[in-house]
């Protein structure tokens, strides 16, 4: 198949990763995959085996199908010469969601929750196309002894994009601060990249009395090292479609505390993770405390979580999409 996808940029975002990794998997399966961006510049942070073209080339050749997830470039998407257009729902509750649902597209959703929501709300068919992980990048890493947590020290890892309020970083910070007396060796570890037009530095926005470290712009081949140095991963997201960071933490063998947002496909409370129904500070604190007190529980959830998330590789998703594309 000859497949095209449109993105507004190729910076370090989970939604961008989806198309790069999915494109790579589809190319491995013998398809042609072209990524269109405004300037046609390839990503620099993750290897991409497809081709990249600028929006100015959108009308130059026909494609069997097109993919897009971004509401801001729908006019460009409509200029793509594609036999079938699939809009890929990856975020809950966008203000243009209703408009998109009424367009002559086919629909994909990156989680069971999103698909169920748009099907019930707009009476459309939304094919299940959940997120994925790359086991070559995200896997348990043998951390040198000198870099492991010392006796009585606990490292709590959290995605550090604090200016995105729906990521819930502030709630994680407050939850961990409430555990500092009981666990004086508790530490926070953050990670993020400089993204967006303003290139704002998230490190300056982290305000906490807890000892912490922030890893900015780590190369992809260092992410397994970062995850594997931590003891617990915590996500307090709202309105997520697929929580890339939570999935990646599980793939690296970390026990997880999370909300259901973006994790319903793989995080099952008490079995593969500890799931809080809402991103409330006291609920997060309670579950982090449970993990820190119980090493056996940490080990059990880490093993079960990794086993479950390995069902969601990008190659698995590519195979699933092949069936959808052939029978839309």
C-alpha cells in the first residue's frame, strides 16, 4: 500500500512518535510510507525509514490512504490525494471533535476508551488502533551498582512537562511531598524535552522541597537507562488517549501508579499497575506509599506490567492496521 500521514511538526511528542514508529513498522512490512510536514524536514531525534515531503507537495501524487490526527491541519489533509482518509483520534474532547466526526473520513482511535466515547457520542465506527512501544528502545536496563538507589532511597519518576496541566505533574509533586517524612530518602526524577515555539525550559517551573533531578533532551537510546534507575513511575494524566510514558515505563520493568486516562488498555488495578480513579493528590499518595512499603508488590506489578505491555508493539499495531485498511 501507498500510505501518507500528515503532521504539523516532528518535535518530541508522543503523537509524533506514533507516526514515526508506525511508519517504520509499515515500511518493514513492505508498504510505502510518506510523512508530510509543513517544511518537509525529517525528525532528528528518532530514526525514520520512510520519506518526508513538505505540504507544498501534497497534490503531486495519489495515495491509497491518508492518516491525520491534528485538527489544525485538516484543510491540508483534505488536499491530500488519497482514496481513503482516516482521522486518528488520539486526545479526548477537542473542540473540533464534532466537526471531524461529521466529515467523510474513516476513523481510528488510539485507545479503547476513546473509540467507545466517539462511537457513543457521534454514532460513528471507530477502529481500535491502540498505541505501541518499541522494545529495542524501552526494556529493562542493567543499571550499574553505583547508580542504583541506595538503602532507604526511593526514586519516583514522572514526566516533567509541567506547563501542560493535564499531565498532572504538580499533583505528582504534591503527592510525593506528603511522603517525605515517612520516607526521608524519597527523590523525584523528571524528564522532558525542549519543545514548542517558545522552547520553554520546564526545569525552571519545578518548585518542590523534595530533592530532585531533571533529565532534559535525553537521546532515545538513554531512555531505558533513565526508567530503569527509578523505583516507581507515576502518571496523573487527564484527557489522554494513549499514555506513551506509562507504557514505556512498564516496558522498562517499572511498577506504575497511574490514572485510567490513556492506560485502560494495559493498566489493570492490582494486576498490572495501581490505578487511581481520579488524579487526586491523596489517592496518588496512598498508592505510591503502598508500593514503597511493599517490595514484593513492586516486583509483581513490574513483571505483570511488562508482560502485558509487550502485547502492544508497533509491529503488532501495523499488522492490525493492515487488516483495517483492507476492510475499512
